[in-house]
C-alpha cells in the first residue's frame, strides 16, 4: 500500500486502479461481437432496467471491498456511481480504439453499445481494489463481519458477473438445443455439487471453515441450495434481458436457464471465496 | 469470512433454505416430467403470415415460424412464392438460425409485388440439426 501522501493522490491512485480493473474484467466482452450486436438490437427497456439492477450490487460490493476505504453507505453510493462513470469512459475508449464505434456510428447504436459494455466495466472498476490492490485493515474487519444477507449478495454479484460474460454468445443457446432433459438434470446436479465443493471442500484460498457443531447438511441447505436458486434466478434474468427466452417453450427455457446457471453457480461460489 | 466457533442461525436463513429447496425441487420435477413425456419426432414447421407492410424497397411480409415437433430445427429455409398475373411467380427466401422445439421465431420476406393482391404461399424447404 502506498503511503498516504494526500487525499488527492489516494483518489488518483484509486481511479487509475478502477480503470485498470474496468478494462481487465470487461475485455472478453469488449471483444465479443454478439455484445456489439446486442448493443443495437436489444430492448431499450431491458437495457435500462439492467443498468438500474446492477447499481445496488455495485454499492454492495463497494461497501465490503471497494476502491476507496469508505465507511458510510453514502460514500459507497458515490463510489459506485464513480465506478459507473469509469466503466462508461473505459468502454467508450476501448470501443473507439477497436473502431467498433466511430464518428459515423448512429447515435442510438453507439449509446446502446457503450451502455451495455459499461455494465461489466463498472463491475471491474469496483472489483479492482479488492482483487488488484492491497485492502486496508478496515475492509478486512468489515468483511469478516459480513452476515448472511451479505453472503447472498456476494453470490448474486458473482453469478451476474459470470453469467453476463457468457450469456451474449450463441453457444449458450446452442448447447441447450443439444441437450435432452436428462442432460439438463445431470448438469443441475453437477452445478450444485461443484458449488458446494468449491466453498467447503477443495482447500481454495478463502475457503470457509465449517463452524463446530454445525452438520454439513445444514450448510448445504442454508448456503449452497439458496445460492444455486439465486444463480438460476440470475441466469433467467440475464437471458430475459438479452431476449434469449423469447418464443421458446418451457422445456427450452428451463434448459437455457440451467445451462447458463452452470457458470452462474460457479461464479456465485467463487465470489464467496474471493470477495 | 465467518469463522465463528458456534453459529447463531437466524430464522431467515431457514426461510432462504426453504425457498431455495422449493425452486430446486421444482426444476428437478419439471425436468423429470419432461424427460419422461417429451416425444422427439422431427421438427414440424407451421408458417403463418402476421402482417404486410409496404416499404420503399418492396412489400415486407412478416411471418411466424412455429415448430410443433419435438426437436429444434437449425438453418430453416423458408420460401415465399407470390403468384403474379401472367408471368412466372415471384419468390423470396430467408434462412432462420434456430426454431426451437415447441417454440417460434419471427422473420420477414420482401416482395416487389403486393402480396395482399396476389395469392402468397409460404413453405419450409429444409433444415439442419443443431
């Protein structure tokens, strides 16, 4: 951690780090052509709703591990908005650099492309300090006190992040066309088991210690099962946002949701370890 | 991360556990039901004209392709044939990426002549497995 020379310098380092995180975490999506297409054809209402939906998650992550050592919720809100701004600027810069957006791009199309990319970029901006920077002592203390609701929030954030990374691709839909309901059932079981193993069994850094006197099934029911249910809900919401559920029968929709629920559930489990 | 020696479990955690279990069981039950009852015959495509819009480049015929079969059709080729007055019929075609099993997709065909004044026939010509 750099010496605290002055508030301005701390802020400048924080912003620079946020830009680093924004570009690093959103690069795969900035280089995905389906994301550019979605930018102009996806429903404007869905896009606007998604941008609002993401804000409480940014605030929540920032509260527990943000790019500034904030203490009040009000400062967390400001930080989340700054992260959004960083996300917008970073996404605009990279899309201009790639020539995906240029002077001759129709305005509505350019706004759609940038706004959609700003979502993962702002996520990256908020994650930047918790993953790329050295967290202060204060942050660690708060993280240890994180309650049950915060754990669920981490899981939603992780699920959104990973689901968002793969949902725009055509493959998500194609995979479920190749699967029978029995395949989907097996994938569901694998998702739940991997999720539980990730957090409790395979000795990753940040692994959760099973408190004494708590039977394993209790943790499974209270953390893994609700976590997987949230991952499925996130998966359904992200698919709906991108219009991937339109015109499909129930069987196909459930299969799409379970296929995207696989990365979403692993994202949820990983978030509990990392955040 | 929580590393308390003895855990205090709040009622909310059990509420979340209950809701999560309910959703999980619902998904499992649905898949088992579908697995046992779903028939996987070939795609059966039904085409239906939704609307006709005159435009600068011709008349746009919007239609819905509904798949009533049990498997998904990929690369579905749809041809529209418009019977003219005296000359040969005017044809247009479009390829639809996917029409999921028991699902539907919308697409459009463009004609120079007015499809509202001549008989129009839509036909699914072929598909591919995903």
